[in-house]
C-alpha cells in the first residue's frame, strides 16, 4: 500500500499541476461537439488510481461526460476476447494512420482499417462484439465497462446517443465504404449504433482512472477485485494505445509523455502505466487533433515531474519508488 505521507506528496504535486494547467488559455480550441465543449469549458478534473487501490482526485472528478473515443480501447478489448487476436488482426490492423480520427483512409495492402483507435477501425471492432442483436451487443459492452469502473449503474446516456445518431453521416459513410471493400460485414445501422452507444456511456474522471488502473493491473479492477478483461489481451490493448491512442498526435505523445493513453472529443484522456496506475483527466477544451488541451499539458508535465515515461531512466521515476517502495533511491 502507498504510504500515507507519500500519498500526500503525490496529492500535493497533482494539486499544483492542476492549478497551473487549469488556467491555460484555450487559444487552439476546436470544438467537435459544441454543446459539451462550450458549456463545460472550465471543468477540469484529474484522478489517479494505483494498482494497490490508492486513489487521488483533484478538481471536477465527479462530473459525468461521455467517453466518446476513449471507449474504443475497451470495445477493442471485448472484440479480442470474443474473436481472439488472429481473427481481430485480420479485420483491423495496429498501425498508426497519422491521419485524423475520422479520416477516410484504409490500409489498402491488407484491406482493413489501420487501427482500432480511429473511427474506421473502431466501427469494425464494434461489429466484432458478439451479441444476438444490437441490444445484446450494447448490453455486453455496458456490462464490461461496469466491471472496469466498478460502477454497477454505469450506462449509455440516451440523449448523447440520440444526438450522435442524428449527426452521423461520416461514420455511416465510412461503414458503407468499408462494406463495399469487404472490410466490414453485416448490418450498418446496427454497427453504428453499437459503436455510438459505447461512445455515449458516461463516466467521471475518477471512474476513468479506475478503468486505466484495471488495464494497468492486468485486467483486474483494483478496487473491486473483479476481472474486466483477460490478462492475455491486455498487452495488445495497451500496445495499440501507445502507438495510436492520441490520433495524429500519437508520435509526439509517445516521445514527450511516453504513457499509453487514449483521448476522446468530450475531453477525456485515460492513461495506463502498466503495473503502476491509471490516470483519468477531463477538460473539454480541445486542440486541433481533438485532444484535451489541459489534459495533454498536465500529462506531459506529470510524466516529466514523476519520471513516468515508460522508457525513462528508472532512477528518475519518483512514482516508481513511491508505488514500489523496494526500488533504490535515485
Ligand atoms: N463519437 C465520436 C465519433 O464517432 C467519437 C469521436 C472521438 O472521440 N474522436 O465521431
């Protein structure tokens, strides 16, 4: 267990980062979902959950917001469970596309979307979630997400889903194109509804950090002890977060922050530091890539402050020493 004094040190550092980045201006903000982005512009929450169950939360950590693209991670994990790695890989790749999240580009050499973290690949992953009908598929997704968060009441926000279904030509277009190319099979309305239902599940920053911690903990929720995903799939999921999780800014993120992560256009970011902890941030102001401005800035500095980059010199890892007291002092 994290020592209470050390927990307090981390809490104070997080408060300081939250204070500093909470006032960063939104000069670059691009809003893909205006009602959310404008109404909630000033919200800013950051929460961390250690694999031993220690929790940190600063700011607006109990405000609910739709997962949007953050859901892609967890739906992909379920597709892997339902069909296994080889079959999923045949249908969706793991290469960064370098293009925006909603771009209409495909891995033509392999006749599949580039990766499951952009819309094309996420739609294919959603179509691979087993279920008798749409309701059954969505029910299985919700059930899984409940296990990741430990919240038995987690659910799809119907108003968010309806709004997305009504403004969805691009995803439908992508599906028709993919089906015509043989990359996607089955009913398109059903696939789109399953995908957008997952996007419309609402969480808090605190819950998001537990979802991250569950992946960091090999698939077992550290607060409830319940398994959300088989250990054998965690590596594939976290790898694709590292290479493709931050849209067309994924390479910069990997270099500067170096923590597997996934963002969504409602302003959430989930980070997974394997064997250590999960982080959830929420701030709706977005940059040109569709990533949360404050979330990205905070994560960058957090990674530097605590030496969290997965390839950082272990001697620089303050958090590593706190989370694993056996490590030598740097
Ligand atoms: N629901 C959104 C969409 O498919 C998710 C996009 C995102 O978060 N980047 O357009």
